[in-house]
C-alpha cells in the first residue's frame, strides 16, 4: 500500500510540475513575438532549413541578440556581395571572435563551403525583410 501511495505521489508531482511551465513559456513567447518584427518563417529556403537543423540556433536568433548577434543585425552590417558571402561562410566554418564582442563563435569544420554560403545568403537576405 505504501508503494502505491508513493507511486501516485510521484506521478502527481510530475504532473503538477510539468503542467504550468509550458503555458508560461508560451505566453512569454507570445509577448515577445508581438513586439519583435518577424522574419520569413517559410522553411522552403534551403539556408533556413540548414540553419534550423544545425547548432546555429543555440547561439543565434533571427530578431534578437542571444549569445551571438541576431541574424538581422548581421544582415544590416554586411552587404550581400560575393566577397562578403565567402568571408562570412569561411568564418562560419573556421569560427571567429572580436567582430561582435569577445564571445567566440565555435568552428563548424564539418560544414561544406557551399552549405555555409547557402546559410549566409539566407541570413543576408533578412536585410530586405525588415
């Protein structure tokens, strides 16, 4: 009987702890999204798909600074020229520090130059979406 009560107690505790947290997080997201300009959310862009499936979103967000700069801020800083695209793609692959502060961007050596260029082109395209 004790084991049964302890089991029900644990289940009730897990249920109680898990229920309210998601609702608060959802409401918080609604509040920030209402005041933040939204970038295109279509996943038909190959650059966006690559970004979404990588670890980039750990440090970067589209519209707000996180650990690294917001993608829209990168787009505002750099013109979408072939030279800038190559420079930024190389930086994504090799990593870097100093342009946006002292927090280093980790290298992504397993990323091909073509994939990095595709991702950078998407990021720089955000300049036109503002």
